């Protein structure tokens, strides 16, 4: 089982090599999947807007054809509530370890 990530390209980034590199990465992934005999790929997707009814047909198709086996469906393990409005915003300084981080976190581009 392997998780697929996302590839987002800024609209101002128009260099043709960006797409070439993306396709090369997909080709390398396909070779990796074959070599390691991976039988399941999973990942996330995005849908425009917040109105779910607009995408209902797609949700139904995904649920019927591409749902995970019941053993792997996420489950709630314990009830927990969090009032995020009552929480103070964390302070964050780039290139400095964040609370709970045991190594130096380098920024990514």
C-alpha cells in the first residue's frame, strides 16, 4: 500500500519543464509500484467550493468503485472535543524547532 501526494503548480509558473518533471515523477512511481508489487494506491483529492451536493454523483461513484476495504476505513477511537476559539495561536519562528519537535525543521519551497 502506498499513499500518493499532491502536486500543485502556481498559475504563474509556466515553464514547460515543470510538467515534464511531474510526469517523470509519475513514471518513476509507476516503476516503483511494479517493482514492489504494490496492490493498493491511495490519496486525497480536492473539489471546488463547499457545496457538497454539487459533487454528489462523484462521491457516489468513488464510494461504489473505490472505497477502502472495511478493515482500513478510518474509525473514531475516542470522543474528543476541542474549542479552537478558546485556544491561543501558537507562535512560530521559521528555522527554529517547534514545540515537541526533536530535530531542526528546515523550511521547504
